[in-house]
C-alpha cells in the first residue's frame, strides 16, 4: 500500500499534492471508501461525529471525505465478519483509496483483524491508505498507554505496518494533553522512532521510503 498518515486529514496543498501523486491521477477521477469504525471505540465520538465524516460535513469530514472524490462509499468493519468475503473484498480492491477516520486506534486494530481486512492489506499494492489520527496510528507498532481509550486490558499494540509511532494533534487548541512536553514524555515509553504532528502535517510511506509533509509543525521525537 501507499500510506498517507495524517493528523488532521488533507488540510493543505502540500498534503493534497502528495495524495494526488500517490493516486497517480486527480482526486476527482478517484474512487474511495471511508472507514469510520474507529469512532465507535472512543468515548468522545458519537453517531453525530461519525455522520459528519461520512457526509463530508465540516469540520468532521471536509479534509477527508470532502475532497471531491469521483465516488465515495462507506465500509464499516464491524459488519464485515457477518457477510461473505466474496461480497466485500471486490469493493476494497476496486477502491483507489481507503479513508480511515480517527477515533480509538486499538479498537480499530481489533476490527481490522476481526474483519479480515488486515490480512488483505499487503496485497493492495496500488491502494492509498489515507489515515486521520487513529486511522494513521493504527498502522504503527504501538500508540502508548496515553492514547488507549477502549479496554484497559487491551494494551497499546496496533498493526505495525510501519516502524515508527505517531503523536497526533500537536498543540491542538484547547487540548492540554497534546503539548510538545507531553509528546516528549509519551515518546520516552515508545521504544522506537516517533513523530509528533500537528494538523497541518503528515507522513507519507511509499516503497518503504518515509517522508514528512508539513505546512505546520512536526517534531522528530528521537532526534
């Protein structure tokens, strides 16, 4: 897969240009599936916040589903175990991009495995994964106990498709838990490379090459 791991979505021209390059064509000629599943695992999310993402309603979905996709569908992971794989796998394979919304990353990792989508990901070589917050963190090896909001006994391990961890929403207005000082303390418990990203920043991973994209603030917490 080609990975576009964002904190707040496709929020500026630099991140959008990277998305178009990964797609190999304009967004307006591309088909996407949005995955809102992570929202159900986070206590601050709700049916209303999930709707805002799916409906591309600002501020929830304007930087993800509201980019002008040629077609947009919803893929709810919690439903997939109850339907035939022969039905939903073609939906995924035909999509140019998977738009994976934020919420609770450990919950999302659980349903990526339970649904069978996690096993399918390595074969989706041309598909672009566009993650927002937990939708990006889920591909890292660990998210840190600070970000676990689902089950206390679930641990903080996620899928580990990349070799670094992400501290999202750096210095987000009104969020005292997302300061740079908190990010450094969080990184002390993460035994791997780690980046703090604000909502104008993202990380691309293509053919194993990692690159930070930003019109805002980002910090390599291991530097």
